[in-house]
C-alpha cells in the first residue's frame, strides 16, 4: 500500500488540550488530552479526510510550502 508522509502542527490551547492540524489536507484537525492521544487522533482524522476527498473526487492534498522569516526572541 502506498503511503503519504504529511506534516502536522501541534499546539496546546488555553484549556490544556493538544490541537493538531494537517495543513496539506484542508479541514483536517483533531485534539486530545495528551500528545500521544492527539497524534493518534490526527492520524485517524487524516485517513478519514483522505477517504472523503477521494470519494468526492477532490485532490487528496494541497501544496504546502516552507518559508523562512526572522525569528523574534
């Protein structure tokens, strides 16, 4: 089976929940109480989002780019 390697962003919100997003898949987000839980959840969310996008005939992912900006301390 072919696999995709996708980047995810993770941050902790003001209530302590971890929130993950996969920028290459529009609308693909999840959350969890722990980092382990959010990573499990975003993996599942990505699989489901890709399945729905395929069923609807949409591109599986969108192009993402890496940019460089000054880091402010």
